[in-house]
C-alpha cells in the first residue's frame, strides 16, 4: 500500500501532536528548544503553542532564574490538570493509577488478585471501582484524557478483546468494551509485554534506541519488539510472541500453549524449580522466589538451575538478535531476576550463535522501570490518541466529562447501567 | 525519539513522491483516481502533476477511447524515458538490467559467475561493463535515475559495504562504493533476501499485505520481513537473518556461520542430499536439482528427505509466525522448490506450534516474481531515492549525466580513473 497525500489539516494535527509529544516525553521545554527539536521555525512553534495553550493542553511560563543575563525564553509545559487512567491486569494483582500528562504517577491502587475466579466480571469490577475512585479524588479541575489497560494475554487490536489469556483462562473476553462501559470512557487495551516494551523505549532503559527487543517474564514469557521506533504488532496485534519460539524440539518441556519446547516452557518457573531439584516440594511464584534466594545464598543446585535456563534463554535471545539487529535487549518482569544470575550463559550463546556483525553493538539490560514497566506502558497507550490528535481528543474527553457531571448532578450513578448499555464511542482499540 | 515537525516544503516533497510512487506502482492513473487514492482534492493533484510533468517525470495523455460518452479525464503516466540500473550478485551468476519507471524490465545481461576467484574486482568489472553497455544502448533521451544492487550477504546500510558475504568469501568489501566509482553514479546496495521481500511486497505475491515474511533459499537461507509496510532492517541493516535461527540445539548440522543447528544448515542443499542418502555421490546446486528430480519421479528416499527438511522449515516458519503475526509467508529462491514438496510438514508444524489466534489468517505462498524477485528488488531500491524526493534526485542525476556526456565529448572514458578517485556523492546507502 502506498501512503496517502498530506493535507494542510493533517500537517497541523501532526505538528500539534508532535509538539505535545515532546513535552510529554521531556517535560518543560523552551520554545527555541522545541523549534530545534522539531526542525520548525520559531513563529510556527509560537502559533502551535498558542493553539495548544488556548485549548488547555499546555502552559507557558517564565523559567526559573537561569542566572544568565538577558530576557529568558518562555518555557512550555504540559498542563498538569490532564491525566489518564492506567490499569494493569497481572498474574498476581490488579493495579490502577492516575498518571499526569508528562508521565508522573499521581496516585495508585492495588489489589491482590484472586487466583481462582478471576473472571471478566470480577476483574472489571475491581478495576472500574479503582477508576471511579481515582477520578473522584482527583482535583476538581482535572480532566481524564484517556484510559489504557495492560493485560497478560493476546489482545485483538481492533476491539481490545482478550483473544487468549491462558493465565486467567480467558478466551475471547470483551475486556476493553466491558471496562469502558463501567467507566463510561473509551478504553484501549494492550498486551503487557508490548506495553512494557513501549514504556522501556519511551521512558526506561531503551530511551534513544530505535530497535529493541523486550522480554517479559511472568507465568509465561512475552515479548515486545520495537522496530524503527514503533511497536511490532503484526497483522492483527498478535506479534512478538517470542515465548512460543520453539528452542527445544527434542526433549522439550510441555508448554501451556499445548506445544513442547517453547522458550517460556524452558525458562519458566516450573523449569527453574525442577532443575533446582525441588519439584514437588516447591511450586508457583513463591517456589520460584525460594530458588532465587537459594541461588543467592550459594546453593549449587539452584545456581546450576539458573545457568541451565540461561542457556535456553541465550538461544532465544541469539535468535532474536539475528532477526532484529536490535541496539538493545531488555529483560523485564521475572526475567529481571533471571538475567543477572545467568548472564554468562546468555552471553556465551550470543557469542556462539549471533552473526558477528549483528552482535557488534547490542547491549543487554534489565528493565529500567522495574515492576512498573507494564503500568507505565498502559499509561502511554492511554495518551496515544491525545498525542495523535490533541484538539479533537480533548474535545471528545470533555464531552464524556460533561456527561458524567450531568448524571452526578441528577443523582444518577456516573455511568448508565441496564441490559441495553451502549459501548462508549472509541472503545475500539484503534 | 519523537518525530519532527512537518514544514510546507516537506509536505510538497512528500506529496510529489507519493504521487510518483502511485504511478510507479500502478502505471497510468487518471487524475481523479490519484485524488481518490491520495485523499487530496483534484486541484492539489493537478498542481502536483503539473510540477512533475514540467520536470519530465510524468506525462499527461488522453486515455484510449473508453467507449463512454463525455470528455474523459486525462491520464497521468510515468515518463518512459526514466530508468534505473539494477544489479544482482547471485551465487551462480551476475545479472544486470535496465528497468523503467513503472517497473518494466527493458533490457538485461547475465554472466555465469566464476565459482572461484569471484573477488570484488571481478564482480565490479563484470557489472560495470554491463552497466555501461545498458546505458550506451538506451535511447538517447533516456535518463538513469538510480542504481541498485542486490548482494547475497550482510550489507551495511550506512555505506553499502558487504560486511559478511560467506558465499563469495567477502568480509568488509566496499562493493557499493567501488561499483559507484566505476559507473560514475551513486549505488545503493541491499541484501538479496531483503530486496526479494520488498519486490514481493510491491509487485509479487505479497501485494496488499502490510506484514509479511519472505524466506529466500540460496546456498544459505536469508530473510526479508515487512513490518507494517516497511522492511525490517534493524539498527544497522543486518536484521532478518532468519537462516541463523537455531532450530536444532542437540544434533544440529554444522552451519557456515560457525554454529550448529541453524535453520539454513537444516534445510540447505547438503542437508537434502545427505537425507536423501546421496552424500558423497552428489553435491552443490546440481546435486540438489538431482534430488528434486528424483523426488518428482517417485524416489522414496528423495521424497522423505524433503519431508524431513520440511519439518525443520516448519519449525522456523512457526516461530516466525508467532513473532511477526504476518498476513503472508512467502518462499523464494530455492525454497520455491522445497515448499511445494514439504507443504504438509510445514503446515503440520504451524498447526502444532503457532498460537491459534496468530494462525487464523496467515497464507503461505511461493514467490510471485519467481527468479527475478531479487533483481526487481534491486530496481525498487534504485528507485527509492527518486520516489522520496523526485525533483531533487532528478536534478542530481541529470548533473551526473551531463558530466558523463562532457567526458565522452572530450574523448575521455565515461568516469575518471586513477588513485585519487573520489566517491560519487550519494554512494551512501541512505
């Protein structure tokens, strides 16, 4: 497909969005810095800034005393009243946060997830209650400009449906639409590892890299891959499933997907426990942590278990470097604990299996945002529509706000209930 | 990194390039069809067309009699005098072609490659002789607007250097720069499988797919992967090396890269010959063809050999579908002959190893452009600069043409020789 032409209106929208994206990423910037970064002249920047300022998206302020002579240039910063709601459905808990334009986490709620019975209804109920609470406790002049959710499963890009979420046993559950109904706001949903990759690329270890591979260990192993600055999500949003790369075709361990020898089966918690010789005795997340502690206390079997799963991890990482020629590989989630204990094995596989020119400059790191990578990614997803078309999306979100306020004033609950609830406009993922 | 802003000048350049790209892809189009495809109004299209026409890039013509009443809309077509030179350095031969804007191959030359001694000097000599001949025999008003070369190895995006070309034993050879010096024109160089993927995406089996994986079998197995409409080339151009995905970590066959169990080792010509029970007796490309014929004549061992390499190919393809969620997987080069003889095994692996939602819609095909995929890709690479900035690149190429004509008129060879040759401007790959 050939790209379309560009009209004046598209350019204006693009430039407004790009300016706001710079501020969201970098915080306060002077007009001259913005002109430099965007490659536009100062009068264009001034016009764009005026438009965003009039809409209530940015503020222009006197900078703090610079200690230099001469009149300082005004600085532009994101309006601090604008925020998104970010949700994170993890294996072991449910997290919600209010995140300001600019990226600061303002407030958060967490609940330990029930292992059993975490069906759609339960998850949506907990998250929407958090969401309403976070909105209610926000300052009165604050405005929600988007909602994003991270989910540990495969998500249909078109409608935010969870197509396959093995950890909660979900298949084809309309998570985005249901959460959107409860909140009365459009909700975008992304795969947790995809969003972790986006977060690390925007605000974590991978800032400045145009090509990076993020591996996220949870119960399974997911991936998020940034290709030339953008998330690889494939034809319908299901890309980056690096955990199901078959690395062990002969004696492979059974995988939750029904196959054997997948990377996630070979490096997962049960593999670690078994290889440490603790099968039967230990299991699950707590068993895994016990092996981690044992390895750190010098237990030879536990250390050896890390080295052996590190070899499989290394094969997977080597394949990924050959495929993606990334500038950086990032280990997130539980792999933040695996990689440092198996670094030698991973690096040995890279030396043996990666073509020399592809391994010349690749760096290996653990996630810079730690445990919050997926939550931060959900917030970035929530901001994505605003940053593409700031004025239009702001107007749309103000309309939702007015509707909610009118219902509250009339003594109704904030969103309509009943059998014939309509999905809010924009619950689609794109 | 955040994208920059867009100025009026950039928009004009983008729109001119996009219009020319539509014509290059689709041939003659009416102004109204262009307006529809580009999402611009007809007066903008008319202005853009006038500008391209004045520069000599397109022509506006009366359409053939449509059989309908009313005055027909003018059609716009690429100017047929504009062409590129495309070169293809293959394992078994050297190919050169003159390819018109619009994609038609106008003329071609081929030479069987010397297996031994195919060093940089020899390859550049043969190709540049072809290039001069193709230019000399072009009509007097024809203009070369770019040069592209496909090479069976890893190419540095920054300078067209062959970093690693195991089939010819090249390491760090300045192929693009040397060929450019001989031709007196800037030369862009790409990896053969990358360019095959681009060609199949633009003009072959993959037209209309935004995400596709192309596997190219030659002596090794290379890959070209299109992600959201663009070639994945990674941080420095070395991406898509799917042939070095380790699929067989235990009893893997030795690979040319020094590792074992790589996909290309398990599905390559020697694997096929060995599995057919013909080791020692047969070897190389001819041996491979002998096994193909034997399989087609019903030889059980030969058929079984295809089934067994098909299983490895299937593991590789399944991994790639999990990673890329492509709409299509295309088998090119020698894999055009493997896939139809091993389709059942490949499909069985996909069923077993690919997550259900990712295999819902993926199609498997052989290359639509057949043996010419890489040559067509080299031509597309050659056109790429013109289609990004038509007026600027056209002016630049006219300047080269004038320089060559002046040297010919003065009785000099078409390009200067000697120890202090300067690289032509733009020999850089980007």
